[in-house]
C-alpha cells in the first residue's frame, strides 16, 4: 500500500482546508437562494451562529444572518425577487423570514439596527408581488414595491420615500401612510415624530451617496476577475497568519498554493475585483496594514 509522508499528508489536508474556506457559502441544488451578496466594499462581515465571517461576492445569505459593515464600507445585496438592498458604512442589518409562498409572493423582514440603508425594486420586477417589512431602529415600514432610504442614527431614525408608497409606524403611535414620492419622516429619539415633509433634492443626493458602492474604492463584485495578491510567502504558517489577520478585519482573503520555479509558495489574495483600477484601489487601501507590505494586482 502506498504511504504518504507526514509532511505531504499535512500539505494535502491544508490544501483541502484552504479550498473549502475560499468557497462562497452555497445552498443545496434544490434550494433557491433568497439573498446573495452582489458587491462589497470591504471590510464587512456576516455574523452567523456566533461566528463572524467576512463577506464576499456570491455568498448566499440565510435567515437570522446579521450583516455588518466597517468604516468606509458599503454592501449590495440582491433578493430572490430582484430587489436590491444597500447598506452604508458602520451599518448593521439583520435578515428574517425570507421566502416565497405557493402564490409566489416574496416576503422578508429586515431590521436596520445601525447605519444607512436603501431598498430598491428594479424596474423589471416592479410588478412582482412582495410583502416586506423593514424596521429602522424604532420605526417600521411596510413595503409593497417601492424605493426607500432610511437611517438608524444615534439621535433619530429617518425614512425617506423615493418612489411608491409605504406605511410607517413607531412603537404604538398611529401609523402614517406615505404615498407622495420624495418625502421624508423623522422620528427623534425621546421626542414626537415630525410631520412628513418634502425632501430637498440636495439632501436626497447626500443621503443616497451614503449607501452607494463607490467606484474607485476597491469594491469587489460578482463576476470580477481581478485579484489583489496581499503577499507571496514561503510557508503555510506565514500564509495562515496573514489570512487570519485579513479575515478578522473583514477582508475575504483566500490562500492559493503556487510554484515559483521549483519552489512552492503560498499566495494570500483578495478576489472578485471587477477591474484593474478597482484592484489597485484595494491594494492601496490595505498597503502597510494588517501585515500587508507590498500588495500587487493580477488578472
């Protein structure tokens, strides 16, 4: 019987572990993903089962997932019926009760615990039936197909209706129907909610920018083929040390064994960048941090 040396066996096991760790979270073939990560401007994580996992494009999200973004981070999700969900920096969003009934009505509950948030129904899916409740800290908004922006801030909760209609309610207060586009509602903490009022276009642009994944900031996207090589190292131990540091900080690092001539090396990398410019921006953002000395980009 053929025997493997302990070192070779360890290396083979290490390779299997790395390959598994680098894969996006997937659902069984018969199951339809209810939410998936389209783009992420790192650092960002999902908290699931007490574990904090860095978010990456293509990750399938589950009920009770709690999503978190760090400083200068943005997140873009796509729901099963085509709507888009955006989360701004230093945000926390919890997903609940995602699914579709026998009549093909998509339902979900989302809790914005902190930060800016936007829900947008794509034009092609505007007629798709949905039943979505979004809670922005103390305020709940019932959605039947619309475009809204909201924020759970330290001193107040804001809901801005961009298009469509929603019903908002804080606690036991009387619900308020918002059916005029480009209007907003503010509920200060510890004080009565303000009357619904038209939103100034300049203010809306500022609010909307808080949730948009920014071009030129190193955001990873589904289908992106460029990569940032954070480091090329000689040993598994060095690779794992940097891998752990990056992932703990909210960067979805991967490890890939490679050959440099006749020598085996290990590449610690960040994938899914859509262009060379975005890869260079991400490389610049992590240069000199978390043990990354001189990152480089590759296709």
